């Protein structure tokens, strides 16, 4: 876990430098920055608008200039039945888990990714006693853990063994 923390600190420093450069060069600015800002919202400066338009055009070409593909520009705000019919309601979920001690909320898939190999082994042994006894290669543990966390139902069973 300590390596993950140092990596995230390094990534945070890099992101801070990129944001600082983008602001100095006029690509992006935090929305309402002079009034304290609005988290997660950005305004584009002159260069940022050009970059954004170029990215949109390249994305559009790569996604729609193919056989049997037609582009549609639709609103994100839609009737709930549209989301149900498209499978978004049933298939796209982010199961969450609440930490009882710090009251923080975490996405289950992110927690699973951050678990050490040792903790994954312990969890598999608790989930299915006898099946994962003895020495196991790390690759086997990672593969078996991934199989068992592929569905929401199995993820919930595994989450019950985590110390939260």
C-alpha cells in the first residue's frame, strides 16, 4: 500500500504541474475561480477551445466514419425508460461500501484493486475454506479473485469479509 500512496502522490504532483501549465497558457481555468471556484467544472480559454474542438472532431471521425455507423448527437437528460431500454440501469452499477470507522464511502471495484495479494488470498480462503489452502502463485490468486468479483452478487459476498 505504501507504494500506491507514493505513486498517487507523484501522480498528484504531476497533475498539479499540468493544471498549472494549462492555466498559465490559457487552456483551462477553474469555473468561477475568482469567486472561489466550482469543483469539477472548467472553463476553456482560447487555446483550450481549439484543443477541445480538435479532440471532438478526431473522436467523431474515429467513432462514426466506419461502415454501418451513424452519428447521433442526443441529450444526456432523457426519460428514465430510455436508460432502462439501453441497459444502462441494469448493467452499469458502482457498488459502494461504507467504512464504519471513518464514515468514508468507497467504490467496491477500487477497493478490490487496491487489496494486497496477501489480503486477496486471505479473503479467498475465508470465502471458500479448503479450496485455497497451501501455497498459491500470485497469478492464480489474482485470476481467482477477479473471477469472484466479476458480478455484483459475488462482490457483495467478498465485501462482507473485508474489514469495513
